[in-house]
């Protein structure tokens, strides 16, 4: 419609139409404002999270400032004690070349570096002298025990470094050879490095025997085994460990290994998995719950649709969780709790002992070893699993993946001795290099 040529009635109708539109828009604006107030106050379904420009109540009304809690000490990076100091100062002004006087330190910069130092070769010359009276010729009998290992030419520090790189660092022999030649300008043959490890192991036999004796006298011993090849032949490394000792030996997988290591004097609790070689031990025995729960989990994965199996697994796990959470008082009370958990577990499994069910075999295992599943309830110092033994084998498993095993009986004995020494030092928080140097330093016969 052309406004200039419109009649009075048409203009009045247009104004009336626009007023209706304006009224509807004002009503819509009022509804939107009310909705915004509801969202901001949370009176509807709570404030709209993530809405651009919408500030929370805490942001609109910030909390009063609180002073920071004082720390017991600073946590900034500490500067090392400098072994050398270099002072940078100008002697004359760069503009007018006037001699500068006085001064104070403006800033400091710490540079940490490792010098490449060549090996130190010390020649010991034994001078023969003659007595002018009796004409006897004498040579001084100077002992180098504590400085050099045996009758070899390698010093205690060098042998300790080689053994630490080999055992703690798990470096191959040729990598150790490269390191010594690159950083210390020392060229050693592969045989010399291997002989250094053998000599350290020979001197550590007495310490290893002491570790075994302490394990035999312990109240709780964790045991486990893993594969180890020697010159291409299969075998097994056994570990017997406590919170402070680790002992390793390579044998076959028979029960005689348990008797050999623990001996007749061990009367503590043996913690192990369900392998049959441990069954003949007549003392207290704690079976590993981690292995049992792992087998239950694998069974659930094989039968994901079996609701009865899942219900049974949940019940077994619930009993174990309740036993782990138990905190008893007197010894008699803890023994009663152990018997209670054994009874509850048997009730869960008894209906599947003869029934053709996926969990039948595990239920039979539980029935057989039920008296060895809750010893940790009666004796709080006993763990419910042998994860500690598995952790002690981790170092050897990694070494096996790198080297594939050992090549001779002497190499195997050396590996077991050094693993026992370094594993025990690691448990005790002792620096293995310093401990190895101390082992090689006493007088040697």
C-alpha cells in the first residue's frame, strides 16, 4: 500500500495493525525477561550452565579474601652447592670507557654440567732394595685389598659401576663397553666386563646366604616363579621374598625347590598362588586372592550372558571385600572371623560343586583350599595376595625380554646372586652402587 495515496480509513487500519504487533512484541519481551530472572535465580530448573555472560552467585558476590596458609617450608627448586664460581664484570664503561669501580651482584645463573673425565690409571711399582749388611734383597708386601678386586686390574669403583649398570640399569654388555669408552676413554673387552660381574657375584655369595637365612627365620614369606632359559634350555627362576629381602634361584619347577630354599627351620606363613609345588608345605599357607579373582574375571568374559555365574562372582567378591575390611581385635576374635568367612564362602560354592556350571572347577578349588584363603584375617601381617613376589620378579622378567636368558651355568649363578643383592638393597632403600662398592671393599682372602 502506498502511504502517500492512501485514504484516511486505510491509514487508521494500518496504525491499528502496527499497535497489535507492538503489543505482542512487548508481551514476548516480558516473558523472556521473566525466564531470564528464573534462570539466574535458579527457581526453575537451576541456572543454565555454560551460558555466555552468565555469572554464578559466587562470582557475583566474591568471598572475602583469606590469607594464604603458611607452608612449613618453601617448595622452590633449591640451588646446588657450586663447585666453581665464575664472576662476570665489566672493567670500563661501554659508552665513555671510564674505569668502573665498586659493584654488587645483580643476578645469578646456575649451570649444571657433567664433565667427561678419562679413566684414572694408577701404576703401583714395587721397588726391590738390598740390605748393605746382610745383602738380603727385600720387596715391600703392600696389599691393595679394598682398592682392586682380587688379582685383577679393575678397581673397586670401576667394578661397582659395571655391575650397577649391568644389574640395576639392565644394560647389555656392549652398551656398557660403549659407555666406558665414550665417557671415560676406557677400552675394555666384553670378556673383561663379564669377568667383573662374575667376580662381584663370587664375593657376594656370603651375603646371599645371610639373606636366605633371614628369609627362613621370617614369619611371612612370599613365593612365585617365572620362566628363565639357560643356553636355550627351559628352566624357572624362583623368588622368595619378605618386606626386606629378596632371594632368587634357578631350578626346575618341582616341589624340591621349596624345601631347598626354606629348609626345615621355616615355620612361618607361606604366601603363594595355587601351583601344586607349594601344596606339600605343612605350615600355615595363604593362597593368592589376586589369582583367584583373575580366574573368576576371565570366566565371566567367557560367559557374558550367564547371569547365575555373574551373581556367584559378585557374591565371592563381596565376601573377599568384607574380609579385607575386617579389623579384628584379639586373636581368638580374628580366628572366629576367619572361620565365619570360610563358612560363608563355602555356602556360596556348595551348590555348584556337582552341578554342570562354568564355575564348577573354581568352586572345587575353593572347597579344597578354603582353609588357606582367609589366613590374612587371623594374622593381620599376612597379605591376601602374593603381588609382592610378582613385583620382585618384574626386574628379571624385563632382563629376560632384553637378553633372552643366560648362556651358561656360571652366568645364571651370577645373575641370581646379583639379583638377590640388588633386589634386597632396593627394598631397603640403599644406593646399589654404594652398597656394591662396600661389598667389594673389605679385605678379600
